[in-house]
C-alpha cells in the first residue's frame, strides 16, 4: 500500500517537462569484478525521447538493466517514478521494455495475440486467466502498432518489421508511461527502420510516452531524439543531437570506430 501511495503521489505532483521519470546520479556498475559503467548521470523527463549511443561493449544494455533493477550499481543513485528500481515491484506495469535479443522458436505455433498477451502477465498474475479487460488491452495495443487483423497469425510467419511491432505492442499493452528499447531496429532494412521510427514517434505523442532508445544508428536517433547521450563506460557526451554529432569527442568515445559519423548528415537531411 505504501508503494502504491508513493507512485500515486508522484503522478499527482508536478506535470509536464518538470516531472522526472528517471534519474541517474553518478551510477557505477561492476559485473564479475569488471567496471562496466562509471559515474553515469542524466535525467529522463516526462515526454522526452532520449537516445543512447556508444560502441559495442560500452555498457548500453547494462544501463537499461540497471534502470529496471536487474543489475545493482555498486555506487550512485537511480530513481524511476520517484522510487528505487527494487521498490517498483507492483508498479513495473508503467514500464515497457523491448530487449535486444527477441528469442523465440519461429516454428512454435504461438500467435501474435499470445505474444502480446505475455506483456499483461504482471496484471493477470500467476494461476489466473486473462479477463475481458486484459484481452481488450491486447487488441488495442495490436491495433496501435498496425497489426490489426494479424492477431491469430503465428509470430514466426511475420516479417522482421512486423515481429518488431508485435514485441513493441507487448511492451505497450500495460499502463505504459516509460518505454525502454534496446536496439529495436537491428536487422531491419532502411524502409522498415524508418517505418518503425515513425510509428514510435506517433505513439510517443498519442500515449505521452517517455522513451530511452539504445541504438548504434546515430543518424536515425539524431532525427527523432530530443537529447543524445554517448557512453563508453563513462558518459562522454550529453546534449542536443546536432551538438553531439558535431562534437570532436564523439570519435574519442567510439575510439575511431565510427569516426566517419562526425559531421555526417542526419538521415533525411540534404547532402
């Protein structure tokens, strides 16, 4: 009851950009004795689209896992909806998560509806059947991502872009206010990537989502994100996309892996 009151109090407080949905203050994470993240500090405000970039092994996935409470920092402070991640528990339904690896057997006969219904697990509970409300939430989520009519289609028969939308629907079929995405456009061709990003931008406005989007594609993120942070264990850059892309420190963060991106035009801009 105390937790529920605390979250209710958070939502009844200051609204709009002043409301801090996620706060990290000097967060340091070690895994198996190895330093993965060091002194990471940023704030995700209500309605913000935050892009997270960095080279392979930079700690981007670990960052999302720390926000979800799946990884415990050795130092620093994390607050999500005004609470520590391990205090959220019954309020996790406000957070949608699309992991980097979507592991499933394409031959297993599970439908799009069933995949999205898995997102309602925390609302349905164990040893309970989905209610009419749960089923309606699933249908609405499927409709929002443009897969209406494919509810009974086996997930393995969908295209790569459609599968990404199905897992996005799974993350959105709760009372989702925060959406965490770990390289969701990986493996998609350019048109499918752009369709996914346009869909996400539309959903952000309609659902008033606050988004943390991890990606290697700096140019696509720069077009849609309000702010970018670049991490490689520590945080090298944080600011507006145009400032981050134009900084000499971007190549330093990538250690020349993507040096050609500095000054590269954002996708959709004239050459």
